């Protein structure tokens, strides 16, 4: 069976990856920040397949891409739309992948906020290929 690329998001349960926390620059009280942070994670998680598709597209084009990370920074306006998205860091050596991730993030819509402010988010997308499956032992001989 082929190795299938896998996208690990920091929000994945049981993922053994280091994460970079979402940073919010807002004037909200602490309880609202937590709620906002959770809603941001939820929206990002709902778009996991889009980001995985970016990786698969880059993989098909290049034939091989190493495991790595793309960290993006984007602003969410009060109406929930994404204002801009920039790659802050990438270890992928794939401008095509980075651009695809940026383009996808720019289309996402987050929950609205009551106050007219922009939430700045820094988020890492971790790309890891599945390990090859271990060979299965031959069936036991029957007599």
C-alpha cells in the first residue's frame, strides 16, 4: 500500500507534535478570548481537508515533499472574514504549497464579533507523511 500524506493539526487528538498557540490581539476580557480561541480552532479544524489537498497537489506536482510546517499569520475582521494571510515560517521548501494554504485561509469565514476589532492569529500547519505499513507475517501453514 502507498504511503498516504497526512496533515496533522495541533488540534488533532493524540498528535505528538509541538504547537504554536493561537495569539489573539484583542481588547476582549479573558473569558471571551478563550471562547474566541476555541471558535477559531473549530473553524480551522473544519477546513483540514482543504489544507491536506494543498499538500497533495504540491506532492503531485513535485513528486516529493519533506515533512514540515507552514506557519501562517492572518487577521480576522469583526464580520468574520479574513483580511490578509501571510506565511510567517515554512520548512516545506514549496512556494506552491505555501500559496495554496494562504489562498485557502483567505476564503474562510469565522464567527462574527460584536466589537469592531481585528483578531490576529498565528497558526501552524504540520505536514507528515504516514509511516509505511509493517509487512504482514505470512499465513500459518495448514496441515
